[in-house]
C-alpha cells in the first residue's frame, strides 16, 4: 500500500470509528464517502463481532469453560467489550463485564511501573545495589562468591532469584522451607525469609521468572515511606481511574469475584489447547481468601482487577506513559520498560510458550517479526487465566479475563488469530472503500 493510500485509510478508519461511537450524529454532517464508510464499517464491525461472539460461545461450550470478559481497542477506540458465558459452568449466573478476577502475575507490570516511577523521581537508580534499600538482606552469593543485585536485575528478572516450590536443587528446597510468599508475611518478613539463600546464577547471566517483583514491592515501601497498596492507589490506580483494582475484594462486593477453575495440564505443550477432561472446579468466589485483607501485599501476584481497569493501564503504557493530561512515567523510562533486556540470554520457560520473545521490565516483549503479533508487542498473563497484549504497530490492545488457573496459554493461543481476524475484516472493508 502506498504511503498516501495508507494515510487516507488511517484517516477514514478514524472517521468511521468516531461515527460509530456517536450514533446520534446526523448523516447530513458527513460527506458521501463518510456516510458510505460509516455504514460499511459499522456493518462489518457488527458482523465481525457477531462472528467473534459465536466463536467464543463455541469455545466455552466445547470445553465446558467458565466465562470470559474481553475488551479490545483498535486505534484508540473500543471495538469489543463483552462478557461471555457463565460464572460457573454448572450454574445459571451470567458473567458480568465488571466481574472481578484474580490477576496473579498481571500484577507484575503494575509493580514494575511503580518502581520505575521512583527512578523517574530520582529516588533511586537502575544501577543501585538493592541492599542499599534493603540492608536486611545478607550479601548475595553464587558458589561462595559475593554478587551485587541491582534494581535493573530485579525489574528484568535476571537477578538470580527463584520461586522455589520444587526439589530440583538445594536452593529450591530452601525456598520451599522458607515459604516467603506466605499470606501471613509482611514484605519485611519476605525479605528476612529470603536472606541467606544463595542466588541461582550470577545476576545478568540469564532470565528466570521469580519472586523479584515482590522484592520490588518491598523497595517501593522503603523508598516511598508508604505501604504498597497505598502507593499503588495514589500513583497508579487513582490517576488511571482503576477503581476496581485492589489486594482484596471491597466489602459489599463479594458477589463480583468469579469462581476459580484449574486446567490440570502437566506440561506447557499440553496446555496449548483446552481439554475439558482436565478442567476442574477449585473455588467459589464468595469463599475465596481474597475476601479477607491479606498481610502480604504481593506485587508479584496479589491483585484483583477488571478487564476495563486493566485496559486503562495497558492504554497508558501504549500511550507512552500518559493518560489524559497526566504523565505516569516518562517516555524515556517507558521505552526502557517496553524493550527487551534478555537478548542472547537463556530465557527459562519462555521459548516453550512464545516465539521470538524476551523480557523487559515486568512484561514480555516480542523481539522478532514473522508472527501475527508484530515486533515490539508487549504482553503478559496471570496464572489464573488472565492475559493482555498491546501491539503498537497494529495500534491494538487486548485484555481477556477468564478464571482458569494455568488456562492462560490455551486462551492466548486461541484468541490471537480471532482478534487479528476481527481487525483484519474491518481494515479490509475500509481499504475497499478507499480504493473505490
């Protein structure tokens, strides 16, 4: 497509979506081309959304899955925001667009942004030794050699920490015994529990998904002088109007937290597609631990949120740190956050799930071209079945929330082609008009 035609198509797309979002506007206010575009695009968007709705319903029915809330923005406009299916597969209650979900590791990008805000304010540096702010940590060691862990290492998950929980090696066993992520821990307790456990590798040598985001939360508390929940509320949630994002379900809103299921896949490769024989019910929303105020404010996995709230956060990242007339993070640090820090490194589990990707600060980064999602796409998911991605080159943002633990892989792999088909159909309709 020529540059001129591309510019015309982009302009027409903007006109069309604006018209769709202002249904009371008179047709007399539009030229003949604009009227044709409004009608054609509106028809195509409606038809494409009907097809997407149908496909989602078939997915949920075929695999006996609980409901999904999906929000899609293209070129800054919401083109799909709908709740699909039921809260519980054995019940009649339909899921609502404002349903609350346990977002688990989708907390990590929020915590990363919060820590980077303190860098922006000159309160700390990416090159600082984290023991400058958390002196309670014993000196870090690898094979008896002392090492320095920096803020950069924490943000990029290249510090050498782990999550533990296994028995592959003595370090993992130490994590298992220490249980630093106990809900009864404070962040100070978490640091105490981790102190003295060796790093798994020298900082900067590789990527390993880890407890690093929770340590970020401890640093935020020390540097800001505020509790993590208070800091996030004041500096991120209130500016972005994320009124439903918390560490606990507010009193009186218990019925909004959805039920939890689990996909019992044994390997990443098995989790590429859903299998109803391995999807089991785990917990009713009104019986969840999230109804009680936690002691541990987990920046790595403790938040609940809604699709709309999280979409506000993603839009701000795509808008280079700005929301309305506010700047939450400088363009310089947004660029650092959304660029890969793991090129050439071993990236742990990521090659088994994503092609050509690395990790930035709190988010995955598409490093290569050749797939549906374009180079520069940033994304992440939560263990509980929630996902998001933003594709800057396609001007696309997607937030999808389902509550099936370990179902995020299958959901993402199913949803990506569905979303790009949706926007492809709309673009083709506009290009057809532009060529006439």
